[in-house]
């Protein structure tokens, strides 16, 4: 679970590639979501997200979401055909002109994608995220589904590559590990035991991977 809080300027775009994990042996009701996002940390409660979720060994889907406080709006991308091991790309951006937010998910293996723009003033560019997590359902966390990578590097991990963050007014991406406030966050359960933990990227890289430890 990883996020990269902002600086004095705002982030207006985040995008990255990841390998869609396979749903491994897990408790009933366990889920896992992988996504990129803008906002939602520290300085505000607005969050723009796009990514994929797996809910069982046969249920994988792509989606986008706008969160503001306790309210949220979510849409699925049914045309994106997601399968374990697929190469995925997720993008979120926001522009100040008329407040359009853009959400895109590509499955480069099945060559399916969906892109949508939504007019919304709910935006907080103080942070940008690349996340693998257990989602919340009706306000409560689910168990974390065991995620398994069936592509190299094999094992209980989710690799991310070409992770890019853009600051407002700058057309050149920033390698996330060069940001002064770049955090790699571990996910813990209610007993403070590690559930999922990021592997530290090499200096100057735009690659990392999350490692699975436990469901709950």
C-alpha cells in the first residue's frame, strides 16, 4: 500500500502499470483492489481513483470512483476484460478548466479499455497514490484476498512499473522515489500484524512491488 504526498504545488495526474494478480486461497468475502489516485490524504478528503478489484477466483473488474467525505460515486468499466496475469494500466487526472476529472483503465493483454470524464469540483491534489489494498464494504474493511502473481517475478506480489506523477503546470513526470515526501506504507490488521508491505524501489526508478503476508 503506497502513497506519495504532495509538495507546495498540486498533483494533477497519476498513472502506472501493474500486473493483475490472481485470487489465491482466501477467506470467504476477501477482496483486493489495485488502483491509482489523486488526493485523500492529510490536507483534504476528496479522492479520485481508477483501478481493478478481484472478489473471487472468477470475479475481476475495472472501475473508477470519486470520494468526498462520507459520500462516494463509483462506476464500473464492463468493457475492460480483466484476467489474472494481465498487464494493466490505470490513469487519473484533473484539470481546473470546467473541473473535468478523467479516469482510464487499460487491459493491454485483452486489448480492452474504457475512458470517462466526469465534471467534479471534488479534487485534492496534495497527494498521489499507487495502492494495493483490502477495500471497504458498507464502511468496514474486508479481509485481504491472497494475491498471487502468475507472471515473473512469480509469487505473492503485485509489481508496478512506469509509475508517474505529474505536478500542475509541469508536463514532465516525476519519479515517485525522488519526491521529498515519498512514503511506502505497510498495511496492518487490527492486531498490528503486517498484511501487505511494499518493496522499496531502487533510486531513480519508477518501479515497486507489494508483498502479501496475511488475509486478516
